[in-house]
C-alpha cells in the first residue's frame, strides 16, 4: 500500500483512463464528511460529569470566553488564568457583561505558577496553549497540585505530522512563540505519563473543526492572505510592522497546515 502513494506516477497513469471521470472524482471530494464543530471539546469536558457545585480551572484562558462558556453550559464555577495582562483586562470586562459572569473569576498567572491552593479543582480545561510552555513536566505537576484526587484535564493542542517539513516547523515556532518540542505528540504523551497522569482519551480531531468552520461560514480568505503577505512582504512590513506581519502570516499558515494535514489537532483527556 505504501508503494501506491510513493512510487511516481507515469504520464499514462496521470492522463489515461482512470475508470472514473475527473468531475466524478472531484465531486466525491466535495461531499461533506459531517465534521464536528470546535465546540465538541466541551462534549469531552461534559463526559467528566462536572456540573453545578464543581470548580474548574481554565488555564491560558485568554479573554475568559472559554470560562464563560463552561459556566453557561455546565453551571460550574471557573477560574480563568492567563499570563498576559491585556487578556485579563478583556476577560474582566467580558465577565462583568455576561449573564453567567458571577460564576467566573480571572487572575494573572501561568500554568507553571497557578494562583490557587492545593486540591481545589475538579478539572482543568486547556485549549491551544500547551505549545507555549517551556517546562511542560513542571506545568503538569503544577496542575496535579491544584487538582483534587482523581481530577482530570481536558487538553487541546496541535501537533506536527510527518508532512510538516523541519524548516516549516522552525519558522512557525519562531513566529508564534511556540516551543518546537511541543509539536511532538509522542514526547507530549511521554511527558504526561512522567508527570503522573494517565491518558484516558486521545481524540485525533485532525482537520474536522476547520472543515466544519469552512462548511458553515463563507469568506475563507487564508490562502489569499498568505499569498498576498508572501508576495508583497516589504509593503506589509512597512504598513503594519515586523512583529504583526510575522504573527499574522504565521497564524495564517498554522491554520492552512492544519487544513492540509501538516498539523493535527488533538484533544486529550488525562487523569491524575
């Protein structure tokens, strides 16, 4: 089977009789595979059974949007922790304006220094932030410290596949404050186990969330955006500055690579 995909095709194979028309083959690829939305991560959390009376840590909570979603869906109390003051300021405003804001607090802190006492949380929720963590084993140990015995973490992150070239990985990591080693799923799993957790679930979401987004919303512009940013780099750097240019292009490529299989979204449920 491997040779079917690695042996170069001949001109005769490419342009000859396939036994299927081009239009029919393309039509097959254009059919939806019924992808799950990004909110399926909340389904994984819901399976933990944490509801009213529960206490949850949203680590790397950014503007508290996820914490507010957890509170609204499950009725639990949530502490949203983020290391960036601008995110705390945005989160405080969002909490004040939200119907379920009375269930949510936010504080400045990091996954390696969580502002909470021992054994207080029923669960930890972490979406798309582990990639920024230098000391992952220490971070997971800190999460164990604040979890009650038997508590669980629901973790989403993005990992490299064999299709991602080393130069692509290096460029993305540099432009998006990504720790290069965090792209390695096998290293992540070994670190989880070394920190005293067991892995209950590995959900290889792959491109599903993005497929759902593209099928439900019009105006996908990422390919156009990447083309323009690459073609007229000097113009955009002059207009927006080097750092915004790098982050916008890096984030655009990050999404494209997830769409075409160079990167893979995964959701883990791990238990202390």
